[in-house]
C-alpha cells in the first residue's frame, strides 16, 4: 500500500486532502515547506501552521477544533472540560491527568456547544515520522488527541501515547526505506525525484524532465553535480539508458 501525504489543495480553498506518494513526480523542500509535485500537474503543500488546518472543513467533520494559537483538540478524547478555566483533560480522573490542554477564552463557548453535538468521523491520514523505527508512516488523524504546532513543526499526539512529527526537511525523508523501495532518490539539497516518471535526464545541465520531448517551459527538477553519476547508474540498472541525453 502506498503512503499517503497530508496536503492542502490549492484549487479547493486550502482544503486538506490525501494524495498517494506513488503519484508524486518529485518532492521539494524550501524553508521547511514541503511541496509534492503531482502527476496531475498540481503542486500540493503540506500544512505547516494551524492556519492551514483552519481552512479545512474536513477537521470540523472530525470534530477537531482550535483551542488556542497553537493547538487543535480531538473533541471525542475530552473527558472533562472546565469552562471557567479553559482546561480540558484526557483522563477520567482530572487529578491524575498527565496530558491536558488549554482553551483560549474566545473558544470556550464554541467548545461547550460542540461537546453537546455528535458527528460521524471521517478518515484523513497524516504522513509522520516514526522515530523508533526511523520510518515514514501514516496515522489516522481521527486517532489523534491533539494537533500542535510550534515554530512551524506539526506534532500529532496519538491516542497510543506516542507523539509523531510531520516531515519538515529533506533529512526527514532521507531516513525512510519506503522512498528507496519506491525508487525515490535525492537530487539535491531540496529535491527528491520519482525515477518512474523521468522521461529525459540531461546530465550536462543536471536537469530531469517528465515529458519525452520537453519544452523550455516543461516541468523539470535540478540534479546536483555530485548526484548525477549515481542517477545515471540507477537509470542504467533499470534498462532506461535511452532516457539519458547530453552526456
């Protein structure tokens, strides 16, 4: 099964959605913003701040609501809510609760109303780093108690007690065996490429194209000089030597 990436759709007013990583031409990282360039021609960015989550009606259906400037809460995980102080508890005994959340005063009335309503949960998956296995994995957002962002780092607090962070930099991807299995290789300091979709590799200029007869305006990705020989070898091993031009 392919991993799913959590992204927001630029054509749907920033709605959160899932895309298959197998359908990604290349992955780009600039200033800790991850962009997935899809085979459908779209560029999807991964959420970096809570404002990116705020735009999504999907989270409202899942009853994930904003607590304050850096936290979203899973309503069904709340065991106690003290409206006067804005404190939410995730354990049955509030006196023995290791995980609590704070609700900004302007959001308390809305949370109080939300706790009195019920909606069917929907499925949406987040791409996160399993630090124990050093792997990229998927988790169901519906299983998260809390979504937190600090300095544009998204952290998902899972009901299994583990905290997972969304990948923010290329080194988060480089540790994953999944990308190697799916023939995704590092091109330079900010790009990963999906070998399956390469149609032309211009070694001299260090460019890969995704069309058989690329035009000057065609979508392309840059290959660092130190990585060109390795990419050439990978294509040759795959009997795709004809894709290589301008040696």
